[in-house]
């Protein structure tokens, strides 16, 4: 069974640009969540999706957005990039239902903003 | 935002020794999970303990949970060099509204010397 796939793995952008990151969950998983990891702030929750609906959103500005498609694949978008957006962005998938159980993480998309 | 603190922030031991990491959290939880991360890669789920459980074992791992103190500990017995990684605790809020939202601690960097 294939794991969680994130693309692209690495990308470099300049300030003011926008970026779209993609996540394909494990087959059969309907929950997808996104996290930002930086040396200073650690692992921070961005948002979670279940059945194409955003269920929770973390404390991030509106420049950060996401969506989930009917096949459970998810994308997140960051507009008007700032230097502080440089981070490892991790996607995770899980089985259906509330009360999060074990999550399966992808290898991440490492974004560098110059 | 981070749920709480993990200590120690870094732990260095010899192969064969036991490693103990502690985690504190702030809110009422449904469950607490431990994850491992190798060198900025994706996270790997290790073990999950529910709020009504006090102790759980999985192979060389032993997790305890004290909800009155809002704390947990992870014990890795007979450590190996391959256990070298960062270890994170993560909590799921009580209330049944989380589908993929984890609140992570700051993590403990474990180094096991051969």
C-alpha cells in the first residue's frame, strides 16, 4: 500500500509569489491534515479536512488556504509569500471519524522563500 | 500553538541504555500519541494512549499517562543507534471535533551512541 505522497519535495520561491503543495493520502483515508514545521515554532497545525470539508483551522493568516477533493487528495496554497513561510510542510492522512487516531505522514515539502 | 513542554530537549545515551522522555500538556485530551522523526523527514507514529489508559507497551516502548498531572512519559528500553531521532508527543483534544488535528510538543532529540 502506497504511503502519503507529497509533491513537490523541494521548492524555492521569492517573496510575494504564491505556492501550491499537493498531498495524496493513503488509499481509503478520508482525513487529511497539514502541519508547518520550523526550527523556531516547531510543529504547528494548519488545517484538517474530512469529506471535502475543512473541520479545523490553526492560527495562521488568511494567506494560508487549502482544499480537499472528492478523491481525498488535498492541496494547500500560500499566497504572497514571506520569508517566514520558509518551512517543512507536512501532510498527514488518517482513517475516518473524529477523535484523531494514528496519523500517517508524508515526507514533506520543503519550501524556501528568498 | 504548542501544547506544552517536553523534557529533556536533548538526550544523549549509549547503546543498551534506557531513554526516558517526558511531555506535559495543557488541555483535556481524548488521546496522546508519540511520533518519531528522522532528520527533518516525515513523522512516524509510535504509540497511542487513550485518556482512560494509564500505561501501554509496544515492543521496546512503554508509555505512561497521568491525566491528573497532564503529563506523559515515553520509555525506550535497550536503545540502539538506529533509535537516534527526534521524538514528539502530540495530543488530541477531548470533545470529538478533531479529525486530524494534533497539538505537538517541542520534541526531544535523542542521540544513541554505538
